[in-house]
C-alpha cells in the first residue's frame, strides 16, 4: 500500500491506497474472494476483536479489496476513512442509524432521491426514527425543525431530480454549535464538490453511479470527514459517547483516540455492518476501483455534454423549463457557483409542453438514450420520475421534491454531443 499523499484527484484515484501486491508484484488490485482470514495466534485474534489493532477478521466486516476502494474514495473526498457497503440505500440508512435510535429524529431536505425519501419516510419511521423533511431553500428551516432529540441533518449536494444545489455550509453552521453533524449524499457530484471543505461531517455515495460509471455493479460508501467534534456535545451524540452494549461497553470516542478521528466510521463498521450485514462484494469493489481510474476524465465530459444539452433544451420551443445547475439563476446559481467547481455534472431535467403524455411520448421515442432507472453511467440515460423513481410519493411530496407530472430526467453520458442532441431532437419532434 502506498503511504504517499497526492494532491490531485486524477493521481489519487490511480495511486492512493495501492502500489503493488507484495507477494506477486501485481500492479492491479487483487480480488480477495475470501470469507475469513487466518489469525497469527489467539492473542492476535483477541487483539483484533478488542480493537487493540485494526485488521482483517471476516469479509462481512472488512476485506482487502474493499479497503483499497475505501482508501481511494476517502482521499478523493478529503476524509479520513470510509466504509464500502452493498448499495447506496444501505449507505443512507447506516449513515443515519449509526447515530440515532428509537425516539430520535433527523432533519432532512425534502429534495431527495425518491428511494431515499421513501426509506426515510417509511422504514426508518417503522424503526422509531423520525425524519422531519424541510425545504432546503431556506437553511433556517433546519433550525426550526430541531429539538433535543435531533441527531443529524441530511441533504443531497445535487438533489435528484430538482438539481438545485444544497446549502452545505449554511446548514452545517446551524448544526455544529448544537453538536448536530451534516450528512450529505454526494452521489451526483463526485470531484466537482468537496462537502467536507464546506463543513459537512459525513458524505455518502451510491458507487453504482458515477464512481462505477459503467452500470455494472451495485454498491455504496460512507466517508467520515474526521472534522466533527463528537465529544463536544455528548448528550447530543450518545451512541458515540456512552458505553455501547453492542460492543462490550466500548465508548467510541475514547476507543479511537490512539487511531485518529474515526469514531463515527469505526462504529459504523463494527456495529452497523457487522450486525446488519450489507457488505460490498469484493468483486464489485474491484469494478469500482476500475471506475475510479477514469472518474476525473468522465466527470469533465459529463459536465461539458450536460451543459450543451441544457442550453439546447432551454432554446427549444417545446420545453417549458430546464433544471440544470450550470444554467441556474438567482439563489440557485449562487449556490451552484459556491459549491461546484470544474463543471456541473451530467444530470438535468426538463418539462415538455403537453404534460405527462408528452413526457411519456418523448421517453418512448428515444433511440440511443437508454430508458433505465440509473444515473451516472457513461451512456446517456432518461427516465420519467413521477411514474418510476418517485412514484411512491404523493402529489404534494412530488412537488416538494421538484417533480412535476411531465418532468423528464436525463443523465447525460460521454457519447459525442452531436449524437446525444440528435436523439433528443427526434424524440421531441415525435412527442408533439
């Protein structure tokens, strides 16, 4: 493993966390398809289980291939450590459950991916964790919804599908004096946003999307920024500051002091992942590592193509409105300029004249763009959120999330821009 610290994302993605296999000299990270690991002795095993040292115990909890991915993503985000999981849904759930329990609450942006919104509204509620949804347009809404049982704030950097950039610093600054960390989903904006630089404490990704980049594998990851003082308000964060009966009474903020500021992520690994079991496959981790190697190049191309498509649609007579951070106006533009750098990504949405029927006709007329429930692929993708990804939301919730009946979401890929626009143009003509 390389200990050298690199500054540039393209170099980090290729070289952080790995140089070669010490046994075979293999340059490519091996896929460690193993369930378990040989302990050196009974003392060695006991020390690992007692957190006296960190090492491999069982692949539900950690794996050498996964560890390289975790090191790379943590370095790219500017965090201290990460935890790979089986899906982005597991990442969003574990990120919240790691801090909260029955009777607690979190305050979340109402501008969320439909799967996350439903997870927070229903399964977490069933577990006794209340999620209070607020409009992120006014950061003070987070403060107004806070009480003594609020354990975290939650938002999406580039919300899917409204694409109005979340006010990271403003919300983080409300929470930090109260001991409330901001957790952000940075799935749609890897590299072009660095949430920890703006005060976020934890970030998550669905690695299925841009990090993987090729639509081959499902995965998620949680990144600990290492920048939050969990001990400053122990009554606000009891799961990190009180004896954890789930792990022999350990107090996480005390246990990690010889290891660095990793209390949050170590607890997530040794309790949430150990006990709930949403482990990432080492084979998927291997594919995500391959995706990382070209992430910087792809994000540039996604951003260039995304802007050109947004500009084309804004000038099309059949289009009522376009939602894209790169062409936003007013406060939305101010936040996009503040939090995104080096591009605005490939995600955008638009409303076609003719409402829901025109939207469906557009989708059904596409020839090159794929009609799939995914984003961040190297291929261009399209979907109708109201009837798919956000179909479990009621009318009020749909509008709150930025989804109208005729709204179409595009994930612009890295094909030649002329071919992308040509397909969109012919589909628009048939949607009349």
